[in-house]
RNA sequence: GCCAGCGUAGCUCAGCUGGUAGAGCUGCUGAUUUGUAAUCAGUCGGUCGGGGGUUCGAGUCCCUCCGCUGGCUCCA
C-alpha cells in the first residue's frame, strides 16, 4: 500500500461522478462531500500483494498515521482513497477491505476525529499544505517481514480452537501384568517417572528451571555446534565433528526410511506466497514464516516438506495398485520463525533439518497398517540413537472409540504405557498423532518421532488416485518424521549423556556416532612409527595424538572428548605386538588388534560410516572452541 | 513478541561505592620424552557486545540496539 500524508490547514472534497468500481455502500459510509480545517490528510492506494496479509498492512499503516499525528499534534484525520499513487493496484475488493480495516483500527483511538472520502468515485478536492518539514510524507508499506503481527491481530481459527479445546488424558499400558487403562490421574507412575514428567508437562505446562539446558555447554565444549550471531537467531554453525554427527544421523534415518519404501525426492525451500493452495494452507497457521521479497514478489520459506510433496503428489498418476505410496525428503532445511523467547539451543531452532515422509493410503485400513509399520520404524530409529522416550498419542475422540484395537496395537508395539490425549473435536488436519517424547535433564519434554493420519490435505491439495472401479478417490495421508528434527536428536543425545554424568557415570556417544572412534596415544615420541602402522589397519575413525605434551594430558583430552577406545602404545606393546585398550567403561585390556575389531563390529551393524573430517594427527588440528 | 537476568582475552571467570583492565586454561617459544584425567618456565592475546549520552574521567551510571539464558507464550 502506498500512502501520502499531508498536514493541511484546510481540506475539502466533493463527489463528481462514479467510476467503474463504485459501490453505493461507500457513499453511505463516507458521504458525498466534506470539509475540515487543520488536519492530517492521508491519501492511500492498496497495491497488489497487500491481500496476502491485510492485517499486517493495516496495522502498519495505522501505526504510521498515529505516530505522525502525534508528532504534529493533530487529532483530525482525513482518509482519502487515491488510486493515482500506484501503478500496481490491488483489486477493489481488497482495497475496500483494507480501507475498512484501517478505519476500524483508527476509530478505536477515541480522541481522533475522522473524516473519510468514498472509494470508487471521481472527486474534486482542495487542500492547503502547511509546508513544514513533516507536513509532506510518502510511504510504501508491504506485508513482508511484518507478518508476525497478524498472529497478534487475527489469530487463526485453528490456534484459537486449540486454546479453548477441552481434552481428556488417559494412560494405556500394553497387555501384561501391569496392564492399565484409565484416567492419567489414577495411574501409578512409580515405574515410569519420565511418563509422569511428560504428563505434568503436557497438562500444566508450567516448568520451573533457572538453569540453561546442559546440552548447550556440551555442544560447544565438544566442538560440535555453536551459535552464529552473524545470522538470525536460532541459526547455528556446525563444526567438523558436529557436522559429521549430523551427517551420520541423517544418513542413518534416510536409509531406514528408504528401506521402508520411501522414495526420496527434493523440493524447493521457498514457495510463492500467493499460490492459491498454499495460501489457503498458510491461513491456518499464518504466523511464523520467514518471508522474502524478490522482484516485488513474496516467497515464504517452507516449514516442512509437506508443500513440495503435496504438489508432486497432485501431479502424479496414482492408481490403487501403487498404494501405499511414499515420498520422502530430508529437509535441508526447514524454517520456522519461532518467537525469539521460544528458542532453546538445539532443542528449538529457526532453521533445522528433519526427515519428512508422506504416505498415501487407499483407505483407513491401509492407513492404520502403515501407521503401525511407521511406529515400528520410529522405535527402531530411537534404539539406533540409544534414546529412551515416552509415548504420547493424541486422538479425536470419535476416531479412538471407533478404532480401539488399533489404539491397543500401537501401545503394544511401543511396549510401554502411553499417555493418550482425547480431543472432542478435530481442530488440526489429523485424527491421530503419535509422538515419541524425550524427557530432558530439566524435566522438559521434546517431541522427536511423530506419525499422523491426515484427513484434510488430500482434498485441499487435490491429491487423488484411481480406484479399482476406475473412479477418482481421495487417499488418506500419513505424515511421519521417524526421528524428528536431526538437530533435536543431537540435543536429546547430549542431554541424555548430561544426565548420566550427573549420576556420576561416564558420558558416551553410540560408537557409530562418535566423531573420533579410536585414538592412539604414544607413551613417548619414540613410538610414533609404531602408532602410524596401526592407523592404516583400523577401518574406523581413528586419530593419533602426536602433540608434545604429557601422556596424562593426552588421556585426559581423549576422555573429555568421549573417545570410545584409547590405545596406548609403548615399549611393551611394541615388543609384544598387542594393544593396550582403555575403553569408555574404564576397563583397561590387553588385546590383539583383531580381537578389538571383533568387539567393535557389532556396534556398527546397520549403521552408516563416514570418514574423519579432521587431520588425523592432533598436532595438525586447529581448535574451534576453547 | 512480553517480563527478568546476563554479555570483560579463543575458553572459564575476577574487577568494591566511576580514576584508565587482571587470573587460570588454551595458543606460541623453550626445556623435558614421559605408562593411563592437567610436567616446568617464558610469552602473545582485550575498540570491556554495538551505538549514543552524563562526567575532568565510564568496564562501572543512563538511553538505545544486538545477542544469550530463564519465565510467559508457542511448538502446523
């Protein structure tokens, strides 16, 4: 929208004729002539693009007007639609809506006296401009970058609905000795303290902590990840060791999903704000997008791979023979412009990586089968990362009641009691949502894996398949992120190890994820050659501490890096042709290289391997933090 | 986004009521060649988060912006 603000000694107008876009209601609202003395006259023209966020434009314009009125000390306003300010006008409908919106906002300021001119009429006007420096001002207002305002002004229906939504909490545990099914308040949590934490966290929402989550210190001290003040908040830099772990985790998750049948694709990270289908979807969750402007056109950055995959699925030729059909993407990246106060280390970021799987199922039976299979996959994934989790399942009540055996089956697959939330009405796109929650050192819950049954988006995005009678049908759609955000997986791993340290145990990474898997430490420089010989014989990430410091310090450094196996090489080892292995459990063992490799092998089973992204000699390795 | 706290060397931190910045670790140099969590000595390193203000004088007081942490909120 363009506005021209003029501080006038007097202003008058009168309607002289109708234009093609005249509406008689405008004359009722504004009258056909008017005259005022000292006043701030605001000429305005709504432009293309304003319709993407009327609330944002209206609130910015209102703010501009009020701020100038205050500066020049006037209480008289004239709002005057004036199309000639722009060569790229919006539709008349949008213009009138915007005009009304701005007037509503201005009228809520009771001290102001407001006169308006009608939209869509030829008018004659007379103005006398005061001519002081603030008396003439032109501004162009765009919706971009300010979209968060709409969240305050016009909360989406879905968000509003959720706030007032009543839900019921139930615990259901698998068949067996301790089987239970009933209100969560009546469950004895003694054996599942973390489930109780999850329940309290979900129900009350209140948490008490004055401490920063311990993973933040660890991610920096271990030279994995760090803040990047040169970027926006919640955007991180990844050092070689952290980047390696991230890449390993991604590779692992992707291989699980593609083995499960996910067809890996890649979709754009930005989408046209005005694309009609996407726009409809965005209106359900209007805030929290990064918006960028390119040649006057606005794009938002994706918050998941959903759109990209919906648009592909819309264009695909799918028959019932193809179902279930699964598209998969590891999003590098997903963007969510969370409120700044919500950001927390690797737990909650603005830019993150996550696996996103969308499955089309021909009917609810197939959707449920897939749901179960993907639950299994998520369990396998969590086990691979060595993460413990608590299960939460959210249902629309009707759905849960009509599918009781399905609910039981999920709980049984998870093999532990689950917290179930029942909603009386469906306010989001899903009828069922499974979550694996990690409970951290400060008793806070973070959702990792999730599987959802979507009953809304196939229609919205016109995704169809041809059934066995040759007719078009809408499939059911499953959303699954079998690990949740990769960044958050790393958060959970670090937090779980911080808890172990608190209990006096040694922290460690799963062997396959350890940046350095083995380290050779020579007793003295003399054994350098002997060390180098071992390097080539070990097919894992092995390095060699050749720095000119004491052996005690090298041991300490390796322990602080959580290196799983430390190999000390001295005269004895050279003479006997064996290794002295100090493992993470504290044990020191004399063993042959082949024995060590046999011990390691099962720890790598089914897990990816990537090379060490750092110089093998520690004397050649720069320090990133500390 | 709101409220509160914090921001001093690469890292962890000290610096009282305003008087012109200090330690340990790391790094570097040298000595030492070491047997399982810190060998000894020397030495480099700071527009005290950015900008503005008050003052003869600001790391210290005030304003503002940025960042981090906690709480609220939020988590499609």
